[in-house]
C-alpha cells in the first residue's frame, strides 16, 4: 500500500511542477486584459502557491512512503526520515520555483486578450 501512496504522491509533485511551468495551458484564451492586470497577477500568485505546495507535499509524501520501510519502528529513525523528507521537499520546491522563474514570460498572440 505504501508503494501506491508513494507513486501517487510523486505524481502529485509532478503535477505541481507542470502547473508552474505551463500556467498558460489551464487558462482560456483572452482571460485577462493584460499581463499586469490584477487578475493576471493574482492568477500567477495562485499558480505559484498551489504548485509549490503540490511539489513540497508530493515530494514529502513520496519519500515518507519509501523511507517508511527503513525505520523498522525506531523513533530516532522515524524522526530522521521525517526531517529528510521535509528537507528534500523544501529543496524540490525551491528548485522548481527557480526553474519556473527562469522561463521567459508567455507571449500571447491572441486578439482576444492576454493569457499568462
């Protein structure tokens, strides 16, 4: 059962990465008036927050599931596993945010409006 949970958590982390790297694929064409409109800024903030939480939570869940077998019921190994999973989740979230920020902003060619 832990393997299935770990695989689903890894898929959740990959979804968080995808949503941060491709936000233009989840918004209809012409949704916002311009790139600096309040709605567009709020959308980019929502994508960043939801994607970061998904990457952190998915990474933590995947490592927690895989490393659960290595604790053998030990409290010290359990805490070490939790701290390792949290640290890895934070590193993964930071890495994906940097990767998303390094990409150029999407340029819309739509005559109906701008989309992120």
